[in-house]
C-alpha cells in the first residue's frame, strides 16, 4: 500500500515538473487544493524525516540485517526528496500556501530544521563537494544504484541526499514568505521569533553552502549539479542566492513583520552584516535590494521600538510531536519489525517492485525530464546506445557496456 502511495507521489512530482515547464500547472494546483492534499503531503514529508532520524540509523546498526537488496530502503529515502520537490514546484501559488492551513506551521518547522543543518555544516566547513554528491542518483533512482549497496554505504548516500533536500526546503520557505500578508498570525510569529529566520538567512548569505572552491576553481551548485564557474561569471547571482535575498526582503520589509520582529542588539548586529554583501553588482542583478539598503542604513542609526505583543493564543505544530509521542520507546521494535516485514523481500517480490518502479519512471517521461543528453555510465561522454534488456543504462560504445556489465548485471536482472 505504501509503495502505491509512493508511486502516486512520484507521478505527481513528474507531472508537476513537466506542467511547470510548459506553463500548464494550474490544473494540478487546483486538484491539490480541491482534494486537500497539501496537508497530507506535509504529514508524509515529516513522517519520512522522522523515519530517517529514528528508524534508519537503527536498521544500519542491526547485526542480523543483511538484506538481499537495499533498494526498498533507498525508495523510502528518496520519498522525502520527491515530496519536497513537488512542494517546491507548487508552492509558488498563493492558493496552495493557503490550502496548507494549520500544517503550514509544521512545514515552517521542517524548513527551519533543514536550513539550520545546512548553515551549521557550512559554518563548520562541511560543504558537500562535487565528489561526495552524485545528482544523477538523486534525480534518477531508476538507475538502481542502491541495489547492492551495504546499509552503511546507503547511510552516506542519505547524508549527501540531505544537501539537495535542504536546498529545496530553502525554495519552499521563500515561497511561504511571499505570502506573509495572508499567513496565520502564528506562522509569522514562528518564523520571526520562535525560529529567528532572518538571522538564519544571514548565516546562509555569509557561508553560501552551494558554493565551494576545489583545486583553485570556484564551483556552484545549480540545477542539481556542481558546475565550474568561469571567471567572468563568478559575481553572477545564482537562483539559490536569489531565494535567500527574496526571503529576507519579504521578512524584513513587510510592515507586519517589522512590527512583530524583535530588533534587539544581537539581531540588529547580525542583520547589519548584510551591508557588506549589498554591492553594486548585486543591486544590478536584483534591484529590489535597494530597499534593503535603505532599511539597513536606517536600522544602523536608530533604535527600533520593541515588538508589539498581541494577546493571542498561539497555535503550535502538531505532526512532529504527535509522531514522536506516539512511538516513543518503540523505535528499535519498529525497526526490527520493518526488517522482517518490509525490507527483506523475496526475490520475486523484489522483481515485482523493480518492474513497478520502471513503469513509474517510463523512458519517455525520464527523457522529457532530463535537462541534458544521456551520458555513458562508464566514461561520461554523450551516449546513443542503451542496455537492450532493461533499457535503463546508457553507453557510448559496446566496450563500455561490456566493462560495466558485472556491476550492472544484478540491477539488469531485476529490471528486465
């Protein structure tokens, strides 16, 4: 039953991407709003996040857990990436944000957790490098890379997958801040005071986790991959840079946000760090930040009034706490149960799952989603030949296919 639900999420995700690229996503957003599916997706997103934190590490520690294939576990890990990608695609619309209702608080908390982890790793110099992260495996699980990977190695893949999920969470948060005027009062309080998102976003501007230097070359993460930036483009703003600045503009320049935010000594000093990044080059690319310049100049020489306290009952997110309380002390028992019932399928069950996965990721759909021409699995050059059995791996020559056969054989047998 869960696999069927996962297939539906995958198909929705792919449909959303194709619809957005064609400018025809209105029908999908209307259906998600009409059938109240946004709170369901947020609940599913947080459930998988908790599974990754509480169950997955226990699975990897179990000595008697030696599955024939780790593919079913990889599917669960990939589920979170699929949901956050779908939400990133549709949250651009105001009606989607409003249809989240009370669960918007849970989504704000989720984004805060992801961005805090991203900022902390970057501040500690733990930037995900191009060698560690393989975007192809994130975007195309149909390559079945997880089939024969040991659980411990799968844990490393999950950690690198977390990087791209966190970047998606940044985009979702920015879309939420676009709607500050229509958000519930508790959502605004949670973003500004409970989590202090303005200061967290300043951290991201400072450390820029989607940028790194390797062998003296600047690399930036864009569109699911790391790219070497030529010298003439090094000051060019990426989409991720833009998301951070737009979120800051939404949170700091809104009159309602200014009324509620506490501009104490620490917050003020953190925000004033932004002045060093507001260069003429940035202003040319994002003219809206001129208003930010004026605001910060005014903030530097004045003492804003204390935030106005409203006598209201504040809503709190419930999904995360409900799941934790319901399953407290049961995590190891749940992990052992899942080992027997879920993650130890027979060879026949595994083949059935693999075929269903291949059907979900139809070849026509994957080619439509792929931004570039297919590449050889061995040498990385442009490829025109495909494995004739499973139709899921690409090669430039027969020699490369023969060379890769021993590694590809197990996955091919499952998919064929």
